[in-house]
């Protein structure tokens, strides 16, 4: 028989999400990988942490904050690393728009899946409730039409990000050249 849990005592998952959220506060705005979060919170980098982060994302939203989805880093020094960033209420920057657009595109894709599945069930003579599935298919189609303007907005943001990314890559290349020249000069003087 399992011991009964006190309703005031958080479960392991809830405690992990709390620990993640508390650790993210002072690290707001920084690009953080799962390994960074693991080191900071002491939660092993594995399934336990990967369950806690989405819970922390939901809790952050309830508190008015934002924990971005994991995306490839724009930092030239972290080329391609998958990172997230935490923003406190009222803060954020242009890179947060990239996360918001990603979420919009995912939602529209899911709505497309919903529309296809519900349309199929609405036409299925053996469906549990053809009328209800037809209404859900119509709602999904309306949502898709409403959000179709996301691509126009997205192209403006992506265009600005592309320019900033190219500038950051150029700066990283120049820094690498300077470091190489400095190391060549110090080797020659030795």
C-alpha cells in the first residue's frame, strides 16, 4: 500500500518545476540549455528535468512571465545549441518574437491536423457524433483563416533576425581572426 501524500506537499515533479522556476528568475534573458538548468538546479539532465521544464513554463505563464521553447541559439559562440530563455513580466526582446511565431506556426499546423481529423469523422457514417465533429472542423477552419496573416508578420521579423544573425556571425569571424593574429604574434615573439 502506498503512503498517502499530503495535499499541501508538492509532488517531485511539482517541486522540480518550482526549483527550475526559482533558478530561472536570476538568469532571466540568458540563453540556457538543459545542461545549464541541470547544473543550476541540481536536477539530473534527463527525463525528470524534461518533464519539469514544461511545468515550469506553464507556471511562468500563470505568473505573467515567459519561458521560451527550446530553439537553436543565435549566439555565434553556441552555434546550433538548443537553448531557452526566461523573461520576467514586462521584459523581453525581439528574439521573443521568434518564439511567438514558432508557437503560432505550430498551432496552425495542429489546427490543420484537427481540421483533417474532424472532417474525416464528420463524414464517417460510423462516427460517435458526426455533427459535433463537423462543428469542430468548421471551428478549426475558421481559426486557420484567422491566423493566415501570421506569415506576413513573420516575414518581417525573420528578415530583421537574418540581418542581426549575419552581423553576429561576421563579428564572431572577426573575433576569431583577431585571436588568430594575436596568437601568431605571441608565438613569433617567443
